[in-house]
């Protein structure tokens, strides 16, 4: 799984984002607006580290900070239209690579992968 993940990451267009920035952007893309603290917990980093990551993403207009309607002391971070477009491009590049790789497999191999995927997904949960 680790090797496959690494290969998929290599399919991401190289445009200056670090893997840490890309990972944080992906979490915000998938989960929607969240606090910096929640993002730090999901990324398993300390709040000061995620603050630096968010500052970089904000400078690139990939995320923006919003007032938190539930707690005026906190802000939420949400992905911008530019950030969503960038993530869609990353996802599409990975999907295209994966489609090309799977096209080289025999039908019975693809069926086996499908069954294994369900088991791995269950294991990961």
C-alpha cells in the first residue's frame, strides 16, 4: 500500500506544493471547512506546524479563513475555487494513471483487486 501511495503521489502535477501542503489541502477539500486545530489533529502535526502550512496555502489563494459561526474565537479554513480546481486536477491525473495501469490487468485480476479493495477498506476503518 505504501508503494502504491508513493506512486500515486508521483502522478500529482509538480507545481511547487509540498506533500504536507497537498495533504492538508486534500483534507480541507474532502471534509469542508474546519478549524486549524481540527486540521492539525487529522494531519497528526502540532498547531504551529499547520499554521505555517495554512499560511503558505493562503498565500497561493488555495484556502481562505472564515469566521466560525459556532465560536467567535476561532476561524474556519475552507478551500477556495482555485484550490478546488487544483485538487480536481490532481485527482484526475492520479485517476488517469491508475486507469492506464489497470488496463494492463486481465479481467480476473481486476476482479480480484476489486474484492481485495473492499477488504482493505474495511481493514483501514
